[in-house]
């Protein structure tokens, strides 16, 4: 059994994060490791937003070497692959589990979990979970920041491409031109803003508008747009609309294709990101970032923030680390009173150097796809 055939099942829950990560993994397994990958997605509209080549009316199609299927209900009778991945704990169809149990040998069944820096994750990574009725074992696979976890998604040569882009004024100028934005001025700050609804957005925009230097904020389509519109006294905003107030200029963009969004992160001076996919990509972008964890009513997102912050802030001067920590906490709490952008902005040179160091440090570890393949081979 060579583990040449892989199935990835993705149930879209949070609009873009689940399918974004599942697609990146599927593409990397196919393109870099030569595997035959089927990606089963229960909803294609979100996938189309990230990859406009996806036809939402087709139940089967190919994209960059990956066989993409609409995950229908009821699920058809198909032969299980050598490896079956349930992305983020999604429930596999019962009839497909039955088919997996009849296969000899049984597939390696992976539950690909969400990323967290919490201590308990290391104790759960790689644990088996026998099915209560069928002769199948599910293995928990956790991405992570240490060598005893599952790694982070990173395509081959990613950091080299980022560094090349950021060191080329021509590449950056062409990127901004393609988005319809003017060339960067010497004193201008460029920030990307991709976030969930947040009452603190009014305070953040106000501080940029009242700043001594011009700030150009790029906002791809998303849930934060309503708050942006309210700041400018509007009910809503349209894609390609440009709004100005004081030192602040906001460019509202349509949803960007996934690879183009990556370049936006590379090109900006700061990135406000949310969820998991954009969070990971911001870490590879070598630029300072502010992460908004997926907000949960019971506060379950705060342990994720508390676990990641000390790891990310390590090595920074104490005053710089405290300033960035306060900004992260205020942003995630939606606390307009505690949010202080001017304090963090004074540390821009230090934070940019630290962001580059952080990306290079993470790139010294094996990527998630490569570790996952080794993990699956160990379960044969």
C-alpha cells in the first residue's frame, strides 16, 4: 500500500477558512508529492470566491491537479482512497465509512484539527480514536508550532517567493496597479483589514484618520465592511469604492482570489487577519500582524490567544511586546477604549524585523503536508 490516493472531505462552516486550508493542502499534496487527490466540498460558492475557476454548477471538475467533487447528499458509492482526511472534524458519510471498513487494508483515517498553540494539543496529537462499531481507527492530527506537532501549511519555496516580491519595487508597483491602487508614497502606511464584526473598528479607523501620516487601508469583502461603512456615515459600501477622512483612505475591494490575497499580505506594512487560513498566511508574509480569533460566546477563543501571544512576542523588547499585546487584546475584546494604535506604530521598525524573523524561524521546520505523509506511512 503506497498511499497514492487521498480523499479530503471539507464541510464549509466558516465561509472561507475551512475550504481555504483544505484546498491548500489538496493542491500541495497533488503538485509537490505527486499524489492523486479528491477534494469533496459540500458547498462550492465559498470555494468559487477563493478560486474563481471553480464552476459552482458542476459536480466534478479538475483544478491544478486536484479532482474536485461536490459532496452530495446522499453520498454516492465510491471506492475509498488510501488516506481519508476529515478536515476539522467533519462527519464522514455513513455509507462511505462502511465502504472504508470493508476495504483491505483499511484506509488511514485522519481527523485534521484546527491550529492552536495551547499546551494540551501536544498530548492529543497522533492519538487514535477507534470507531465504536466498525473496524476503523481515526487519528487526530494537530497543526502546530513545535516539532512534536503536525507543522504548518507551507508550499515549497514560499518564503523565497515572499522575499523576492518584497525586495522588488517593480513587483509591488505592478501588484498595486492591478488592484487599481496608486503607487505608494514615502510616508504612507498600507494596512490590510480582514476581520469579523468588531465594535473597536470605529476607534481604529478614527486613530488612523487623525494620524500625522497618511494611512491607506485595503479592505477585501467581508464581515468588517459594515463597521467601515458606519465610520464614514454610510449604510454600506460597494466594491472598488474609495472613502476618505482626514489622513485615512480606505479602498473597499471585492473578495480576492486566494493567491492574490497572499500577495496583499506581502505588500502591506501591517495585516489585520482573522480565523486560521489568513492567520497562517500572515505569519508567512514577514509583516507585523494583528490576529482576530474566531469569537465564541463562551470565550473559548481566548485560550488560543493567550497561548499564542507569549510564543509570538518572545524576543521583542518588553515595551514593544506589551504594546502589541495590548493592541491584540483590545482588538479581540472589541474594546475601543483600550485600543491604542499610535503606541504600537512607534515600534514599526522593530516589529517588521521581528515578523521576518518569526517567518524564517517557522520555515526551519518541516511543513504540514510533508509531516502528514510521514505520519500516515507510520500507520500502515
